[in-house]
C-alpha cells in the first residue's frame, strides 16, 4: 500500500485581518508541509456569518500572497458546503450516534457542570426532548470514557470525555453547523494527513478524533504550536485588538514568526528578500524545536 503524500492545511476564519498569531500558525503549517515535500491547502472557515467581517476573506488571501505563501489546490469555503455537512449529519442520525436537543443555553448553563471548555451538557434530551420547543440542536453521543492521543509537540493528551467534554453540538438550533463537524468532513475530503495549528484548538482534537472514528474516517496526525499572546497573556485576536499584519514589513514579521517557532535566524535575515527568508526556513525547519507549551 502506498503511503499517502503529506498533506497539510491552513484554515483561517474571516472575522478580521490576519495578525501575528495567524502568521505563526500559517508559517508552522506551511514549513512542516514543505519540509516533508508535501502539499499545503487553504480552507476558509466562514461558517459563522454573524462574526464574519465583510471583505476579510479576500484580505486574508492578499496578505498570504504578499508574505510568499503558495497553496496547491483550489480554496474550499465552508459556507458553500452545507449540503455536505447535512449529509454527514444524516448518516450519524441513521447510525443513532446523535440525538436532538431543545434545551436553551440558559437551561444548559443551569444544569451543566464545568468542563475544559465551558459547560458540559448532562444528556437531558438523550431519551427524548425535554421541552415543548420547536427549535432543536443535534448533539453527538459521547459514550467513550477516555480518549488518549499523541500530539507531535504537546505529547500524550488524555481527555475524560464524559466529564471534560460531554455530548457536544454538531448543529445548532439556529441551523448553523458546528466547527467540529465541518472540520472533520473537510479534512477527510481534502485528504489531510497532518494538522499543525494553535494550541487553543488542542481540546477540540479529541472531539474530532471521536467523530472520525464514528464516521470510519482516517485521522490526521496532530501538532499544536504555542499561541501568541499580548502583554496581558491574552491570545492575539480581533477581540483583544491584535494589530493587523502589514505588507510593508513582511520580511521582519516573517523572521519574527520563524523565531517564535524555536528557530534561531541570524539578525541579517530580516533584511533579505522574502524568497531568501523562506529558503533559510526550509533548510532549518525542525518541529522538535517548537516550544512544548500552550502559549
């Protein structure tokens, strides 16, 4: 059997312009793919329309091109793939691996206990809807006690799924598909073999592995890099007013991103053309040098 070619991806959300944290994630994914003579794909995760900033998707593409990134296939837009996600949800419904839930957010907050990423739903609607309410969400039945996986940077990760995660939403009551479902479907369709992304998504990995197993899909190999934070220790984001990447200092920012990822570029590297900076990064990239921390 032939080993599939290394295929990585970068999947920004168009909620605003790229910032330094976005650049770090893109650089890590891109370099690891190129270091393995692999393919690097681009996906626009634009499911959450209320949070999307008009024009942000095009601005992201222009910025990536200005920084010297090159992707190897057409760009996938999640907003165009609702039928694919619904077909996958229908398969899970037929296999009795999900259930409908019409509890409101306030009701969930009142009956849930705290997990690693917010309230953990105790499965009130598993045996039938608990309220006379027409709007429903669809939740995945989390029946696995523990899920353990190995991260290429963070090491062995063990999640107690019922205590830490619980039955998680795949389609919200407003009809919007959840990130966990969309990313699993898209990674499978794009043939993604390796995922290099920020450690803020580390806790999502166990849910995605569980979905992949339930759908008989191949699981990528995961690596979670430290997230860039501001002076208050907050993740760089639109909400924390992270500065947008500028094109006129691309060489400096690219060099700083490489340094953030554990490499030791010479001081003069930032004065060179982007092509030379990328060449130096290709030759010196080692995932093992990325700091083993979350931020």
